[in-house]
C-alpha cells in the first residue's frame, strides 16, 4: 500500500508535463494548471506514503523479472520517507511558484519542454528514494540526472546557459559512471543487486572500501562536496529560478541519500570512512561559504551556500560514521539526526531563498547584488521571506537551521568531552570550523539582505520593482512557515528523525528528544520576548513625538545612493583574509598622472577548482586523446564493426579466464 | 532553584550592567586626571533617551527598529545562560553554551541589518567590520569553551561553572588560564572596546559599533546602549565565573563574588583602554587569530 502510493506519486509527477503538453490546444493557462494539479496530486500521494511509512507501515513491492540481480524491489522505509517529505514539499512549492514565474504565455518556446523536464526530474528523484534494487536505482538516477539537464538548459538561447548545462552533463555522466562501478562491485560482493544490508563478515573489507570510495566520488559529485562541486554554481545560476530551487533544495540531496543508504548497507565500516567524510565536510563548509562571500551574482552566491550546507551535513555524517566504527551509539545518533534534519531544513530554507531571490530578479531584471538595494519597500513580503530564510540558513534561533546545527554540535561536543585519541582529532577541529562557517555565513547573508533589500535603490530598475504575484508569495510563505514550524515545534519532526536514525544505525534514537525539547522552549522564548519588546517599542513609537529625516551621513551635505557601502566592499575584509584560497581577479585602475582620467574597477572570484585544476586537466586530456579521433568515422558500419570486435574480444577474454 | 535564586538571576542582569559602563568611564577619567561623570550616569542617560522622541531616516524599514529589539533580547537571554554562582542559571540545558553563542549571533545579524537599512556609507563600513571581526572572534570563543567542555565533561555553562569548578582548576590550570586570556581578548573584541574599537571616538571612519548606530535616536538608542551593556555583562560574567573558582554555597555569596568580579573586570577594561591605543584595523585579525591559537593550545594540552 505505502509503496504503491509512492509509485502512483511517481506516475503523477512523470505525467504532469506530458499531460500538460497534451492539453496545449486549450491554451497556455490551462496547460499550466493541468501540470500544477498533477504535481500537487503526486506530492499529496508522496506525502501520504511517507507518513504511512513513518507510522511504521512501510512495505515493499516485488516485481519478478528476468533481469540480472534478482527481483525488482521497491520499498519505502523511514529513511526514504524522511527524504520524501522535503522532496514533495519543495517540488509542489516550486511548481506553484512557476505558475506565476514561468507562465506558458510568457515563454511559449520553453514552458512546455521545461514542464516535462521538471516532472521527470522529480519523478526520477522519487524513484531513487523508493528503489531497493541497483537497476531501479540507476534508472531513477539517470532519469533524474538527464531530465534535470533539460530543466537547467530551458533557456538555451543564452550561451552561458549552454555552457553550464554542458558542464553539468559531464559531471553527472562521471557520477553515473562511478555508480555503475559501485553497483557492479556490490553485485560481485553479494551476488545480488537488492539493496539490503550486507551480512556481517561476508564481504571482504577491501571490496567494501572500494564501494565506499566510489560512493563518495559518485554521490559526492551529485551532492557538490568540495572538490567535486564545479558544476553546481554555474548550473544554479543558469537554470530558471524554480529549477535552481529544486536542484539546490532536493536534487543534490539525492547524493546525500545515496551516501547514507550505502553506508547503512555496509555496517562494518573502518575508521577512515568517517574521517575522510569529516575532512571533506569541513573543507566544503568553510570553502563553500568563503566562495559565496566573494560572489556578486545572487544565484551563484546561493549555490555556493549549498556547498557549505552539504559540508555541514557531511560533518554530521562523518562524525556518525566515526562513532559507529568505534561503537559510540549516542554520538552516532546525535550526529546522524543532526545531519538528516539538516537535509530537511536545507531543502526548505534554500528553496525559500532561491524563490525569494528569483522574485527579486524577475521584478528588477538584475542578478548582481551590487546593483540592487531598497527592494524591501516595494516587495515587503518577499523581503520578509528572504530574511526568514537567511536567519534559518545561518543557523540562528528561532528557526529550523539552529536545531539541526545544534544537534551536530552536541554530537561533536560529546566526542570532545568523553573521547581521546587520534580518531577524534577531526571532531575537535570541526567545532571551531563549524563556528567559523556560521560566522562567515552570517556575514554573507547580512551582506545579501543589506545590499538587495535594504538601503536605497542603486539602479532605476531596482527602484521600479513591484511585489511578486500571489502564487509566488504563497509558495514562499508556505516554505517560510515550514521553517518556522520546525524551529519552534521541532517535536513535530522528531518521530520521523528517530525512525530514520533507527533504520540506518539499528539503534534507538531517543537521545535527541531532550535537547530538541529544550531548544523548542528557547526558540519560543526568543520569539515571545522579541514580540514583547517590539510591541512596547512600537507603542512608544506611535505615542511619542517622532520625525523623519534623511540618513545622517556625517555632515556630508548631499549623500547619494551610489555612496552606499556596496556588497563587494562589505565582503572585502573577509575576501582578503581568504585570498590564499579564493584568488580574486581584480582589475583596478592605476593612477599615474596628477589628473587621472576616467577609470573602472572590476573584481570577481572564479571557481578555483574549475579554473585551475579541472579545465587545464581536461584540456590536456583532450590534447592527448586527439589521435583517437581517427576512430570517429561517422559511419554506422564502422561503429557496428567496433561493437562486434569488442564483443569478440570480450568472449575471448572471458573464455580465456573461464 | 529557590525564589531568591530566580529573583537574583533575573534582577542582576537586568539592573547591574549599566553600572559596568559607569565604572569603565570613571576609571578612564581618573587615569587621565579628570574627576569623571557620576557612576550612575549610564542610568541617567537611559532614562533621558527613553523620554525623548524618535527621528528616523526616510530610507529605513521595520528592520531598522528590529535591530535594537533583537539585540537587547538576545543579549539578555544569553546573560541568563551564564550562572551567577554555583546554584545554576535560569536558562540551563545540555548544550546551552552553543545557544549562548548563537543568541549573540542573532543579535549581531539584526544589528548589522539595521545598520545597512540606513543606506549610509559609514554604517555599512562599521557593519562590514563587525561581521568580519566576529567571524574570527567566534572560533576563539569556541576553543575556549572546548577547554571547559573537555575538563568538565558537561555541555551546560551552569554545570561547567558550577560546584565542580575548583576541581577543574586543579586538573587543568594551564589550559584554563590560556582559555581565560583568550576569552578576555574575545570580550574586548565582541564588546567593541580598545584595542579593537574606540567607543568614545568621533571619527566615524575608524569606528565599528558606534558607527553602526549613528542613525538611532531616543528609545531605540536606549535599547541599543542597554543591550550592549547587557552583552558586556554576559561575556564578563562568563569570564569572572571562570577565574573565581571558590566554593560558593548561598545565592548571596554567588551574587557578591560575581558582582565584585565584574566591577574589577570593568576597572581592568578601563585600565586597558587608558594605557593602550586602538590597533590599526588591518592588524585586528592577527590579534584575534592569536587569541584563538592560545585557546587552541589549551585544547591541545588536554586532547594530546
């Protein structure tokens, strides 16, 4: 029943774009609505299935086929359900948002194609979550990855979009290659492709480690762990905003889901698995936020923050793995619960931030934070939603990001307090690293909120902004409400978390109840006290004498809008502190004469990994492989010949070994 | 906790903090050969500001007023996390030291946002500095707290700084000493005292905290002044509790030792401000990183 519901949800999502395309004859608005209704139906079915699974009624559906690796198994357990919930929530919110953001009447060429790609991406994502068989998993993975490529490149008339799409395609091919190898090894090890926990001691440790390394590379590419994050910023900047929100909110979480699933299948992990994950997590968190701080494009900036948050999740996962290897159940549960809750939270607040940023971009046509400003007056609801998302993503009370970061911190502190030895050294370092990440994220979001929404408009289009339409505001409001709900009443999601932790670790997870209850009280207290003092100040403001004037600019007679502190200047101190890693490109004028002529200043921070490592390496590789071009005949007969030769060679090789 | 404990835990952070500002000002005046303002002057200032009208910039939105409100509330809640004596604190749970840091971060976020809301170049400058320096101060504070966590094996400030504190000093006095020194540097940085920031300067280009609140007036300015006093109190109490490992039985003893310690700390801050000059802004990061390394050494002594 539960699994059947999930499969029905997948069918609805996959059909949403196609059905809308079929109804195109009735006008673009009708097509939009049919697509949205089917996505809503799919989301409802998916949510129902997840709730049933969390209520302990998870089941499996077995389809007998002659495919290798055993019967095709689908299933929904607590871990799948915990990922399903944010996936369906974000898919639905982004779909409603697109009703106003990407109307078929405004984008006649792209809208239909994008709707199909969007539906298939989310359907593939759900299929990944319910797959209990390697082949089904790969099928879902490919569907999601390829459909997402078409979603990212919806506006493919722009050369930047095409380039970003190509980079994404290359990365996702590499990721699938790793996963193919992973499942092949899994098959060799267990004799089946069914994703059930490997019996203890059955698989040699070297094989297990190879599987884990492939998972870290393949899933890490999708999740965007440094240094495999190169596709993420350009793809998020190129995609239509509701697709960026879907990518950043839930698609990259498929990588995290894959990692968690694989490590739950291999219970006897050596220590280095957790240590490498912790190390990669620390690196991603700190570098992700440092790069974000240096960005000018608001969507690229948000994409780098996804890398940071994936790093935080990886810190939690890594600590849980270390603790599992050394059998410290409490630390493992706290860290894993924190990581999983951060997955849910990040899905909510990151898609909220993307949607709010997209509303601003649509209203003004500007993506550079340095050209915006003062938008909060024209778009108060959007500004409030973005502010809420910013507070949540920085991990501040009283919203949801604080709860998940707190759980990870508690796991880290517990290991600092009670454990000694080399194995825990990274955990000690992770505490200040996490706090540094928090501080940098605070600086970065203060910068974005200040530069985009507050102050005076820096351009004429920013001045002319209008509030977003109701569908967009509704989607943002719902996501902001979910962020507040998890922050203020986290006990809502605790049962789901404990069930998911129990699935992964086979341990009871009650240890998270007490801290979560305390945080709930604290967050409510913060909110209540702020409301109290705020109301008192508001009353005083209304009653007492009051006046309004221009901003005090220290005696300067005519402060202009362009004299405001820009976002680049705001980040400059910190960007300079991280110069060794960021390598900013600065194009500054040199003042030579006494009366210098007009000059311009430009600075940007390209992705270090892409520009300094991946691009040169792939250029060198392309040069080296140039002579293989002779094989490309362009004639189908030649390719058939190649296939035949390969087949014969394989037969000979296997015959020789057998 | 008894009724007296609760009353003390609420009233001391509510009433005492402005006196610390008065003591600092008086110390600085005395050291420079002046008589100085009355010790209670900060209270008079607050009362005066509360009676005044409000002038706001036409550029601003509601965020401009949210800054002072959130700044005060978070500082007060953070102060409630730190115990006054050995008898626990009002806000106490496992991991509350993280809440302490993150509450203050929430206040900082809204203070910075309120500063940027005015659209002033100078306030933006101060906000950028505040954001940058606290990025470096926070890891230093966390290293110092890790020393306490490692020694005490607990995650709540009330327990770490509770009856077991004298025992911690016999266990790991070198680490605790290093942590205390680094916490003092963090206190000066986070509360915008010399050598990081000069609360008395009138040259906007060089200021951090004061320049962020240039546009506030009347009651919101009173909330800001009061809030920064409470923040100083919260950090100060943490430091004072850490370095006074006495057996404190009753509430009165706890309050007396804490208040006396805070007054001494205020005099110390006044002396530091009198004998030191403000650092060049570009050298501030190295001092903060140095403070972080000190407490990192403290942690390594215990972990290694």
